[in-house]
């Protein structure tokens, strides 16, 4: 499965669970950690967890499992799928860390350009 296909499946699964403000960040020219970040919000700890669980279930159907999962039951769940990283956050954490602005304003790394 390509990174773009993972992004679409993640966004669709998050949308199924009524995740808010689903945003995809293309970070290919800014970091070697991943190609894309998908960031979305949940309204409560339980909602955040439910979104993350649904994403994991939907990707598992295609035999894609996260390499690592961090932050379960903390208001911010991170699922690392290698080339795509999902961040599901409560709105308070999302506003505080503001990953979208951080990564959008980051200067591209010339060593990562194709």
C-alpha cells in the first residue's frame, strides 16, 4: 500500500468516527521520519481513543499495522505506520502543540529533495 493510499484510508476512517479538522501534512521535504502526517481532533479522551482504534481496524483489514503506538488514554494518540504518522489529539493539545504551523513553517531540508 502506498503512502497516499494509507493517508486516504486513515482520513476516511477518522471521518467515519466524526474526527474534527482532519488535515494531511506533506513532510517529505522536511524530515526523513515520514512522508505524511495526518492530524485530527477528538472531543474527549474516549473519542480520541475511538478514532485511533477505528483507524487501526481499517488498516488491519489491508494487513497494515502500526509500527508503534504512543499515548493511549492521554488525549493524544500517535500511530506510526512508517511512511505515514497519525496524530489524534484533543483540541487543547492540538492548539498547544500546533503541529500544523510547526511543519508548514519548517524550511525544507535540501538533503531530502528528490
